[in-house]
C-alpha cells in the first residue's frame, strides 16, 4: 500500500472547507498549508490539532496528540488513518442573498399593501475553524459559500424581513422612497445577524441591503404610481389642470372613429372636438374663460356640414333638418 508523503490543497475561493481523501498517512508526511488556510486533524471524529500556514512534517514533536492516539513507535513508517480538513480563512465578500417571494407590507403613507422584495450581499470569514467544521461542514468532503448561504437563509430572511417591515411602519417610510434608508437599515440588520453567524464560528464581515423594491407590473403598484403622477401634475398645473383634462378627453373623443352608423358620430365628434379644442387652447393661452359665448361665436363662424348629427362647435346633437344648433346657435349647412 502506497504511503502519502505530501498533502496540499489549492482550490477555488468559494470552497470554505475541503477534506483530504481518506488515504494512508505516515510519520514524515508533509502537510502544506497555504496563506489564509488552516488544516485540522481529525481522528475518530475528534478534532486534534490545527496547523497554520507553512509546511508541516508529521512528527511526534509537531502533533503530540495524534501520536498518543495512534500509538506507533517513534519514527515508525507505519501507515495510519486520519482526516485532514483544509479551512479557507480568506474573507469572501460576495455571498448573495434575496427574498424568494415578495413580502406584503402595509405602506404607512398610502395605506395600501404592497409586495416588497429585498436583495443584497454579505461578506464572511471563518473565525473558528474547529467550530465551523464540527457544526456546519461535518463529514462533507467539501463545503462552499452556496451551502453556507442556504444554511443561513432561514434566519437571515426572517430577521431581514421582520426588520424591514417593522422599520417601514415605525418610521413611516414610503416604499417608493426607501432607497435613501438602505445604508442605515443594512447596519441594523448586520448587528442583528452577527451573533447567529458567530455561534458557528463565522464572522459576518459585511452585510448590504442593496435594494428594497416592488414588482413594476403589480396591479396595486401600477395604480399607485398613476395616482402619484396625476397628483404631481395637479400640483404643477394648479388651476390649469381641469382645462388640460378637458382637452385630453376631447382629443380622445376626436380620435375615436367607428364604422357604419358610428362613422358619422365619430366625424361629428371629431370636428366638434377639433374646433372646440383649438378655441379652448387659444382662450387658455390668453387667460380667458372657456366656453359660453366664445364657443357659440366660433361655431356660428365655422358652421356644420349639412346632414351633420352633431354640432361642429359644441358637439351637441342636432335635430334632423335643423339649420342652427339649439345649444350654441352654430349654422348647419
């Protein structure tokens, strides 16, 4: 049986723990530990010694506990079974996290429930190699940052979601303006999670709440944003808002052309809306009141085509064979 004379691990940065295959070791085997690594010897499920960076030769002077446990003659070449776990001590700052489904949160400003999503990343470092291997990686031949993220997902999401919902309600933060509070909230959630990670030998180096948002296509979100846009427009236009709304309605009616019998209706409405809209825009620019005698005068001057069912000036219905509009006095024919 071949004896192992050299043990070393050079793996990707996302691997936190790697177990050396259960081959035969012997006294005199070299164990090479890279920078930002530690190597832990296990025998019979018990963690014996932790070796830091450097080249270590298995001798009784180096690992006395291992020699006592194995009980081989000093300097012997007898092979023995022991497990070596390499632990990555480097800081990993790019562990992703996020809510797997939106959380319903009551917006304190608008008093509606909105579906909230949260995403971010955190950084970790193995602070206690023995605690981490014995409590988390256990007998796995390899343990990665993805496995660690999955392990802590439950406690992380629970505390993050509870804090976000509590803060939004307590501080009366509008969900559409929450970006200004992300740094403060990140620090608070970091403090809440630090001890949960430390229990398993992990130092939570950083924690970032990169975004808290709502789905753009959610029906409630769409209605809320529309209402906010209308309110902003009202605040900007002031007294002119109602005039603009009237113009919008007339413009829409003018573009609504149907087929058959509805075609005449569309033409009448379109012509009336077009003339009336031009007049109203002129009056709005001049600061004059809209409608009334001005609308009648414009209708009388322009007239309506013979056979029209609607007045071109005011859009009102015309009696069959009428020569003048009963509403504004506009000519017909």
